[in-house]
């Protein structure tokens, strides 16, 4: 006889502490793809990228994608320079994110989730 277990609640509704992690990437060279440091994104958390360095907003647009060879093409997303812009990416690990831009500019990656329960 097989015992049937009750279905699990969606991960987004399971009790857990809040999460807020920042990863900063500064472009070492112009138009050279760089990989974002790896961080495992828990279920229910969001990943948002901002066009900024630790000292200010980027001077130029950046390219974001999951394949370095597609950066700067229609296979990537543009992250415009500006204080009021950001893009979200549905990834389970920030190490899957590649970015490219102008030397000295950067990308701030924020992984966050609210406290539940």
C-alpha cells in the first residue's frame, strides 16, 4: 500500500527569514563580458540589477544576458544608464548572469525576499 503525502506549499509561502544580498560587479575593460559572482537564489527570491558602481550611476548603458557571446546583440538585454532604472532576471543562481559595459561602470545585483511567517 502506498501512502500519499499532502502536497507541499509553494516555496514563496513557506516560513522563512528575510533575505537581502548585494553583489557588485565593476567592468574591468570596455565591452569585455564579465560573470556576476555566484550566489544561489532561494525559491521565491527576486534578482534585480541596477546600473551603478559603489560611487555613482553608470555613464553608459550596459548589456545583460545569460550567454557571454550574445552580449551586445538582440540576445541580451540593455540596462540603460540612469538613477531610476533596473531590470529583473528570473535566475536560480547569479553566476548565470553575464554583463558587459564601459570600463569603470558596473552592475549592482540585489537578491531579496521578504520574511514570511
